[in-house]
C-alpha cells in the first residue's frame, strides 16, 4: 500500500493503550455525502474463517456500537434499518428538506429518498457517498471487482472503525439531464446531528465556500471543532487555478495527488507507433480503422470533436457540437477530445454511432482510468495530437488497443484538477492544508440498475448487489485523511482535532514537480499545503501546534464578530492578527519589512526533549 500502513512497523501493526491493533477500533466515521449502499462487503459485520467479510454466516466481527454512540439508523425508500444497518454500519440518516423545498426539484427515479446512495454506473449519478465511506473506513480483505475484473483486496484507511452515513446529496430531474446536488442547509443539519450522535471524525467530500468562513457549512464545522470532532473537507476540483474550497482554519482541507500505481493500456497505430495511457479495458481490441471525431460529424462540419451524445447536446445550451455520423464511424476507433461533457458519455457516443473503440485525447486535466462503453485508452494531449496527425495523414490509418495492466509511475504529484490557493477568505491561512491520494482510487460504489430492478429493490424482491469503480477527485483524497485521523484518534484519544491536524501536516512530505508553470505548480504551498500525508510518521510527531475553543473564538471575534456571543469575545479576547492563529503552517498574505509571527508548541512525546528551530 502506497501510504505504508501495512509495512513492518506501520500503524496497522501497532497497538493502542488498550492493546488493540490501531485500525480504527471503536472509532466512528461520520460520512456526510450521497449516502451508503449497505449491500457492499465494505460494511458487513461478519467474516469467514479467512477474515473475508461475508453477508451472513461466519462469525460476528464487531461487538455493539461504542457506548458513546447516540445515533440511529432511519428507514426510507429501499432502506430497512433491520436489514441495512449492523454492528459495522451503525448509523444512517438523510436530509433533503432544503434541497426539495418549494417543489421545484423532483427526485429522479435513480435516486432514493433514504440513506441509500443513488444508482450509479451507466444509469445514474450515484456511488460517490459509498466510495468515500469505503475509502475512509470500509472493511479490509474485500475483493474489489470492477466490471468483472478482479483488482485485488480493498480496505479503508481505518477498517475497524464504525460508519454512520448522512445523506445530503440527491439526484433530481434537471431539464433534459439529471443533476446531483446538495443544500448547505441540509449539510449543516447533518453535520450538527453527526456531532450529537457521537462521531469522532466527519468526512465532507463536497464542494463548498471559497471566499468566506461565514457560511452555514463552515460554521457547522466550527461547532464540530469546538465539540472535539475532526473534519476533513475536499479542496475542490476546479484547479489548477485559485479555487480552493473550505477556507476555514478549524478544518483540514485536502488536495488530491497521484499514487504510484496506474491502470493503463496501450494504443498501437498501423505505423507501429505505440502510446500508453490510462485504461480499464477488460479485453484487447484488434486493429481497426482510425478516424478523428472532427472528421466524423454528421453534418460534415468539424463540430463533433468532443463526441457528444444526443442527451449532451440537449443539455448544453448554445453548443455547436453535433452527433457522430454512423456512416463514418461504424467499425472504427474514434479519437475524441476531453472537455465539456462527461468522459464516459464520449465513449457512449462512439458506441451509439457504431464505433468499436475510442482514444481519448486529454486537455491537460489528467488521465483517468475508468469503465467505458467501448475499449478506450486515455492519452495525454501531446500523444493525442500525434495520433490525430497520423489519422489525418492519408492512407488507411488503424489502431489497436491492449487490455489494461498495472503500471508504475513516479508519485505523488498534485492532480491538475485539484483546487489551489491562496486562500481567498483569509490570505493569512494556508489552504489546502495537505494532500492525499485522489487519482485512480478504487472503492465500493453503487450499481447501475434498470428502472425495473430499482423498483424490485424497493419492493424487497431483489437483493442489492455490490459494485466497485475507480474514481478521481479531491473527494477521493479527503477520506484518506479522515480515515487516518481515526487511527491517530484511537492511538491518542485525548488529542484535539487541531493536534491531529498538526500531526498530519508536520509529518507530511513534498510532492513531486508536476511541470505546471508559475503559480499553478503542484509543489507550491497553495497547491500541496504542507505536503503528502505520511501516516506512520503522523502517529508520533513529537510536537504539535494545538488549539481549542479559546483560539477559535478569538479568531472569530476578529474575523466574524457578529457570529460570536459578545460574552465570548469578552471572556476569551480577540486575536491580534489571523496569521498568529496557532496553526502548523505560517502564511502572510502581505508583508512589508519584518513581521513577528507567534506559535506555541506542545510536546506530545513520551519523554522531555529539546528542539531547535531553524529556517529552511
């Protein structure tokens, strides 16, 4: 495992003060997201003789919920608590009062008005909540099978932690196409309830505020921090420009980076040239004629380069894109360009026009391995340009594609899509805080059922089936951090959220240069934060930059005084400058001459020690 949890001496081989192996024992994850798919083995509470999770039989792997747990598992559409929840999945709630207020939004048939995650695959837009929950705290030794391909055994970061799912995002009808959305009011309600229920950490893989900490969700996280609950939130996927989400200092904002394994495939041209890219092809594709999408427009124009489906055209106002012409595409491999519509829709457009394969030319956002409607290899923009030049160079161009294989790449590098700082809400607070794996992350998701299958599931005549997929995003990076925070909390039960955040940041290491120019480079602090997480070092950081209620109140009294009780400002005082908040990072948005910055460190080692500060 790239994070080193399983290596000799890694966290998973260590024990806490009670003699329990540090895998999240008796910790509770609160996942505020799109819900949960309870039929996934990631949430079973029984195991067989080999320790593999099973739905029934075997032996019970978990005792009752921790004594501090006050939550519940609520019923809803296709969600029966007695069947869905167990000693692993101990809580499940859903919130959509604000999202559906006024009756202007109607849930799509792929959605569930319950804690159940919405349908995914080729059918719907769900799976996101299940993916994040499994990444943070899913069971270990779970066989991960992506479209029939066995990828190996999957595990969450804290596989022994319990899980409580709080569904706040739903798929609703939005004109010609569906949309997945969440309401800040619903998210706030879920966060507040998660704190009351007794979670130890909240995972929030949802976009949020960029320019203010005076936001319903950011302030809910403030209350969570005061209650001692660690929060990790996604930095957003609108990079590499200055778009970092969740600017508040009381939470940990997570950037996305690569890991060292890549699922890749090869494109071999008739000329003999070979190009490697991201792929999940289950089987190879033999040599077939090759055509550029811009040469295959149904109206003879060049406006098919993005490979739109009819649904994409209907959903994209003002688009000049047209359909691919079946007469030109049938039996061929089509070169499509990334952008605007979903990547998987492009391969669907090729299939609908009779094509047999796709080469996806990137636009600089980064390569993605995923299941497509036809065999597909996703190549860099430079390689895509070379393949296009070959296809348009005359003669009878052809291309063949290999089945996927596991490749190795230098890592970690910050993903191009990862939201960057500086922090627009407070330039004296570094954001993002750190980085974690967020590219090519395989975890449990939801299946793509038909309408009839969905209704049968709700009626109880169809048993739910699990699914897995590879996802990219800061949403995928965030639960890695949330899960590791649960490991640290188990090892150090008295540590505050800020102490855990400090341990994660001060033990992080630099990412590799991603080659982006200027202020967008991934090695800069506002791209990677403190760096890439190193869990095995974070468990024993030596020193921490700790904070509590007084520190956060002082910050609020300076920046958002109207949100704080006057008595609190009188009791705790007001921070002089936001750069003096006791964070493990030092950031000054503007400085003339010399500036004195204050920090206080706490020794959390097992013995006294002397430290010497040095500028590096």
